[in-house]
C-alpha cells in the first residue's frame, strides 16, 4: 500500500476479517508487523462494506470505518482519521470498477 503521510510511504498490511456474510457484509481490521516485536499488531481501526441489492444488476454499498479504538502510539505518528471523506467515495469507485470487470 501507499500513503503519503505514512513514515515510509509504501507499506504492507495484513487484514483480519471480522465479519464475512456473503453477499451482505464484510468487515476487517488492518494490522501490520511491528518493527519492534516482529509480531502482527492491530492499530484499532475497522473498515466495513454493507451491501443491499436494489435491483437485478444493482447493489447499494455503504462503506464505513471506525477509528475509535486507535491508541496513543499511532495517533502520535498519524493524524486521525488519516483519510478525508472523499477517500470513501474513491474506495467505493474502485470497488465498483472491480465488480464490473
């Protein structure tokens, strides 16, 4: 992944799936390998897609994220939330492009 505000710019993520309810919902919490411990750690944020069919070829998708459990460590390095509201629209656009391929 890449984010201009990340200390390294490019970085790797691991995702733990919290909800997987096809075709209605998926949620996950991103994790990373700690440079200190070498163990997988989670930063306290959760992403979620909720999907509702609204027609034979149409689905309403709601993307939400929750940063409420982010601890003081990440908050020292990253301004929260690290994504502007427009990022949600971009993410939904990428999802739509993948779904229609």
